[in-house]
C-alpha cells in the first residue's frame, strides 16, 4: 500500500465538505478522483499533500514515498528559460555527470591513496548515475519539452515572459521529470491541446509510479486510470475500472437506490392506509391490529431519498426543418499579420449531421466559426447556408452576452415574446433561481455565463447549431446532459471541442484542421484515432483540400451509398432470421404431433408430416448458409 486515507472530515465556515472519506492506493496504480464542481476534490488533494489540515481523520504515506503535486494554478515564475527550468528537475544526475567527467580527467595525475579514493568515488557515482537513468536524462528533457507542445526553439524563451497556461505546462514538465513515487495532478489537461494531452496519456499510462488525477477530461481518464474514487455528498465510493465503466456502475447503483427507496415508500404508504382503515372500523380488535402494525412500521429502518445534486436540464428543438444542404463552404482563406491560418477550405454539411472540428491550438477553428456566424470576415472565399437554415451560436468567450444586463433582461430582450413566468422557468432549469435572475452578466463566473448561453441557445429554436467549446466550465453531469440534448437534437450541429469524450459521444463526422487544410473522417473520435495515420502513410498532407478517411477511403456520397447497402443487408438478415425461427417452430409442432397416438396410427398423416419436417430442415440449412454469408458481408 502506498497511500491510505482514513475518515477524513473537513468543514469551511460551518459547511461540511468532506465527511469520513476513506480510500487507499497501491503501488503503480493509476486512479482518478471525480465529482461535480464544488464537491471538495481539490480540498482533499490539498489535505493529502499537507497544504491544509483535516478537521479529523488520518493520511498516511508509505515510508520514504516521494510525492509530486501540481495544482490547477501552479505556474513557474523564473528568469530561467524553459529548457533551463526543465533541466533543474534533472540537476542531480547532471551534476553527477559533470563530476564523473572531472574525476575521469583528473585520475590521470593521481597516485596512491588519492587515486584509490577517486576510483571508489568514480565507481559509486557511475553506479548511481546509471540507476537514476542518467544516460537518458537529456533526451527525457527534450521529450517532455516537445511532448507538452513546446518546440526546441521555444525552449530558449524566458519563463517570466510566458502566458499563464505555458507557465503551468513548464511546472507540469518539471514534475514529470522528477519522477516521484506518487504524482498528484489537479486538472492537468486544462492548458494542453489534443496532441499534448495524448502525449501525457502515454506518459502516465507507462509511468512506473502511482498517479492520482482530478480531471473533467473523461476521455483522458478512460485511457489512463484503472480505479475511480467518486466524491458525492461529502463521501467517497471506490469503483474499479476506467471512467466509462464507473459511469455505468454509478448509474446502476443510483437507479437501484432510487427503486429501493420508491418500493419502501410504497410499502409505508400501504401500511399507513391499512392502519387508517383498521382505525376507522373502531372496534377493539381492529384498533389493536392497527397499533400492532404501527409498532412494526416504527421499526422500519427508513432509507434516505437518493439526492441528485442540482443539474441543468433542457432540450433543443428546431422550429422549422432545414433543407438537405445546410452549409456549403468554398475556397475560404483567412490569416492575421504574421499568422496564416487556413487557405482554400471547401466542405459541405448536410442536414442531421453532427460535425466536430478539431485541431491543435492556433489552427483557426474558432475563427472559422466566427466567419460562419458573420463575426469575422474571410480574406477570400465564401460560404452559403441552405434553404430554411436558422443558426444558433454558442461562443466560448460569450461575446454574444451583454455584460451590463441582468440575466432576466438578457433573456427577455433576446426573446420579447416570453412572459415573466416562462423566463423564470427557463433560468431555473439552468440553476438560476430566486434573486439570481437579477445578477449582472458581468458578475457571473465563466461556468454561469456558459449556462446563460446554453439557455439562449435552447430558446433560439435553431436548426443549425454552431458551438465553440460548449463543454468549457461544465461539470461532468452538465456535459452528459448536453451530450444527450445534442444526440436527441433533430437539427444539424457544427462544433469545436477539445473534449474528446464529448466528441466521441456526439460526432457523426470529424473535420481535422491542420497544415492549413481539412481532413474528413466519417465516424466518431475513436474512429478518427484509428484512421488518422492513413493519409500520412499515403503521403497526403490534407492541405488545400478535404481528404476523406473511412473504412475504404470512400467519398461522402459513396459512404451514404454504403450506409444504404448496409441497411438493406441488415433487413435481409432480419428476414432470414424470422423465416428460420418460423420453420423451427413448425418443426417443433410436427415433432409434437408425431408423438400423438392418433398420428402414430395414421400412416398417411405420419408420412406427410415426416416429409414436411425434412423439407423444412433442408430449407433451414440453406437459409443458415445465406444468413452466415450475409452476416460476414
């Protein structure tokens, strides 16, 4: 055992955050601490690392265990360059390397005891250097530098001149290079693009020590962790498996708890009705029986009603149906001074598609959405919306919100036909109740502004949604609700997101914006990962065209035809299965009839039934062969 947390309790200003929380970690385990915003995850990490003290309970680490902790706001403040700062994490082995070289050079002039002492020191340092992986130290530094999204040239930048996100990446790099026995990371992917996140996944999966993560990146958790600690209502429940497995188990447990509570409530109501009825009879025996039942009812150990923490709930419904051709983009180009983004982008989006636009930071994804929403002008090229297309836009920077307005005015001014009750009900479904509706937009947090933007999106009744990082600032339950809303949505969606789990759950097609051009993947994120190297293996760059990657590198039209063929094949398989099942039932009926004494004494009927059964057996043999062939296809 590496870490043991026992009965940790913590309160702030009289509000209990943690209540008798307990869990443990073994060597080399990769674990995640999950829970909605405000449940106390960061507080618990700080207790584990000793930054704050618990009100009660114990935290124990194995003797000699080294711990590395990166908080959400950790940032390097230093006049060193990025490379110099990362190198500090390996300074002990680099100092040994220097001393080994000095000893090697100096031993030539030594004799006697001095030489013997120098040789002993040299031997010790050489052995320790090898144990610490000294020969790989410099390559590890370069690997972490590049893995976290810095180029070798950027390694010469001074840390104090970096952005906050870049400084946090440097802090993360130093921690990873130090290789503690236990790495504790609080939202480590917040400042990483997809490629850097994938690199970090690989690093942590193969890390020889243990890892404890807090992250809202569910895809990241799926690929790294094998155990989940779920923090709900102040207590910890442990689940084995990755995030997807935890999500299924958690839902099953919640459903079971709710059903158990409902069954108990029904039984209590039934017993109370019986007791009241017995009392109404007003006879001695009936009153005694009522009193007996009341005593039994008092002994029942009442279950607490399962508590669902406040979550948003909404459905997006188009007011009108669009034509089949929703968006057509032709030769779109955009650049800023010294920063070319994309050139000659051309693509189409059809009705009902859920298209995700992905790519590294700085490739122009948000700019493209702003162009489509007429908030930016392209340098050249054009785009056309189809018949009856009505757009709704979600902006990650919330520029479509008015900071000087209250929440109530923001909704009422945008949708003047809504009455006061309807506005309050809409805001309540996004967790704004009571006097919350009179708060200024400018005073809200990023997550609260995101909920207001989603409320406006729902009310827009648009049939074509343009979404820029819609899951930013949403907690896990909020993301799951948005996923369900988009999957149920009958309109068309084009969105930018770094949330790979969200993309995997909602996208029917992916456009990868890189090298100034687009690559089209007909499938979800898992499919994209599987197929993204196809074009590079074939020497394609994706530049100035839309290259399509699918099972057989089919075009969009060919893919539609293939989907139609598959539907027909599935229908054929179903018809074969139904006929085989019908024949099997008739064969069973014939076997029953042949056991009947009446049939056994009727040679003509017996012969007829035998022939029919044989024909059905032969027919089923043919059908089974057809079914197998169709299933293979």
